[in-house]
C-alpha cells in the first residue's frame, strides 16, 4: 500500500541523524531534545514499517532501507532550501553553491566571475575553495571543480582543460637554470602528491632525482607565490600561472586536468544550467576546442 503522507519532522530528524550518525548532534542542530528526536525517528520507522538505523554502542549505522532513503531526502531538502532561498528578503534569486580547487579559483575563475554575476543577477552564487579533497554531498554543493582524471565515484564530470605540470619560478631564479640538472641546486617546492617531481625529472631525462626537501603546499597558487618570492621552484600548471611566472624548461608532465563535476543523482537546476553554459562559453574563448561533452 502506498503511504501518501509521512511526517515531515520525522523525515528531517532522520536526515539529520543520518548525516551526523548521532541523535545527540542531530538534536542540537534541530534545537530539540535527543529524546524528542528519537521519538520522531521511531514514529517514522513505524510508519514505514521498517528500521532505518541500527543502534550501536557508539552512534548509529544506516540499514539498507535507510541508505536507500537518505539520498532521496537530501535531494528533496536541497530543492526545498533552494526554492525558499528565492524568497529570502524578497530577492527572488536562486542559490548556487560551487566548490573549486584553490588554484583554479584564484587563477582562472575569480577574474571572470564578475561577468557571470552581471549576466545572471538572478543567481546567488556561493563559492568555496578546497585542496581538491571534497565531498559534494556532504558539503551540499551543486558543482565541484576538481583537478584529476575525471573518475570520481557517483559524479558526472565535464572536462574543462588540460593542465600539465612544468617548473615555474621567478626571473632571478630562472637566470641560474641552464639545464634540468641545475634544479639540484634549488629548493624544489612540492605538493602533497609526492610522485610529481620524480616523474618530471624522468621526463626531462635526469637519472638522479635531487633530494626533495622543500616545503609542501596544499595549493598550487600558494606554491607559485612562494616561487615568485624567490623561495624555490614550483611544479605547477603553466596554463594557469605562466603569465606571471617564468618557465625555464619546456618539459612538462600530464597529471590530469580540471573538471566540472556534480552528483549523478542531482537534477540540474536553472542556476546550475546557467553556470555550466557560461563556463563553456568562457572556456571556448580562453581554451578553444578543449571543453567538450563528457
């Protein structure tokens, strides 16, 4: 039998408890007592005729039925929040949440965002940055712009442009570099991906990799800033930073590119469609031919 009416409070209580894996933390978020929230979840389970949680000594675990229900509820609540946000203060604007790896956001996206805002005043854009480690569902994002190979579980990925890595530095540092082995006398700035410099030296035909003892950065943008300040040589995408930093050698390695990703389970909103269309147009101007259908 189809149950047409389900308690909204119970659905919200279940979603919050599942997200926190805790009745106590969910109760704090919803401003109710843990006992009241527990009653709401229990009433929902009784209405559905199946348990949604397994109660553990320390926290909660979803049953198979709970795991099936959770993404449906998250999407529904996200849609409700987006619809209600349009009425916030009478603005009639649609919320769009975009997360982007910091290097892309700083070097490529931010200089162009004014154009999107001017073309789409109906969209309330919220931009956050990360170090390429992002959970779209957990953070409630519509899109995440990532660096990699495009293979992220549960996501649709649209390629933006390739971003091969090459040494970048200040003009003063570059003046000392005549051939790749000369890098042994410089501080080599590193990302958290430890295989990049060894791969570059191999591509450059250098058999002995110099000691890698330079600082580690979680942002290519910060690493390039350090290189420009004379603190070493960065290994970063020239496509983003080549207009500011000097590229002493032509050798580069392919470690991936930038991608626009979204959850497969999320139906695109009008704001999402507007952003993707605008992004494609900007890419055709700055990187003609690189942006293509996934």
